C-alpha cells in the first residue's frame, strides 16, 4: 500500500501510474523546441528576410514574408533584424551577391565625393555645362557611413537608463527621493 501511495505522489500530471516510482529525470525530460525558435528555423527566416530586402521590400514586409505575424513583425522588427542568426544569413547573401564590406566601403567613398553636371540653357538651347559637387549625395553618404560606424544613432535607437538613474545624474549624483 505504501508503494502505491508513493507512486501516485510521484506521478506526473496527465501520466498514468506505472507501478514504479518516477524520478526527477522524467519530469525534466527535454521538450521539443517551438518550431520558430530553433537556430535552423531562424536561419531559414533570415534568408527569406534578406532576399525580400534585396528585392526592395521594407524590413516590416520582409519579416511578414518570412512568416512572422503582422503584429509581431510591426512590434519586434528591430529585435528580429538584430538576431545574430538573421544577420549571418543576410551577410552571407550580400557577400554572395558581390556586396562585400570592401565593395560597400569603396562605393560609399566614391559617392562621398560625387559630382553632378548642371546645364544652363538660353532660349531652349544648352549654352553651358558645369561639373559641381553633388552636395546632397555627398551628405547622404557621409551620414550613412557615420551611421554604419556607430557614430550616428537614430532617435529610436537611443537606450534610456532607468528614470531613477537619470534623475540622480541630473541632481548631481545625490539620491533622489521618489
């Protein structure tokens, strides 16, 4: 009688007692991971996202095309795009397409000194042309390079400390009462 009582106490919910006492190993058995959480599944989604972005789709649309729900793609886009497995997939596809880091850097450097031709007309005929600095393109490339190097951060990327720490810093390091 005592053995059957112990068996009932050790039985896991939903399992039928087998007559043998169950050990802690049975309760901690490894469960199958969620289908979207495995490295392989994330890597596959990363490839789909990278291809969609190369086709010109937005980050959000690329996430949706890779199987993320609308609400998750909208609210967790940054988290998805910063996943190391997705970044690896994206980098591999970009490198295979010839867009290596060296190529991108060379192109940014080239465009940061871009020129454009201005045409001057009189009575519908071009009378003069001048090569001038393409200031808009140059500014965009320099800003892009600064962002790539981490020197320029978008407002949405700024990390905020806890409010208590901010208030303490503003108050000269003294502890601020709530």
